[in-house]
C-alpha cells in the first residue's frame, strides 16, 4: 500500500489534489492485482505514471504516426 508521502516523493510535481484523488484508486488496483512487494510496487507506479504523463492524462491519444520505411 502506498502512502501519500511515498507517492509525493515519487512524483513531487503532482499537485496534491490529484495525488489525493488517485491514491485510493492506485492502492485498490494494487491490492486487486497482488502488487504487494516493493519491486512490484515500483514497476506498477513507474509504468502507470509513465503512461499517464505522471497522472495528468486519463485518456490515451490515438493519433499515432506511421513509422517510415
């Protein structure tokens, strides 16, 4: 389970209201999917933060460019 302080240290630029909004959902998902060790927690937070632009985006853009070649 992540604490507010831990998530603040991981994502120091995330505004406090957003942090407080997402933290319960992160902890719920972590419990549901057995993210219950430090390595799993680190990987989960790193991946989800990366994919959501540090929890600032909740909808994925589907405007992809075609690879050349």
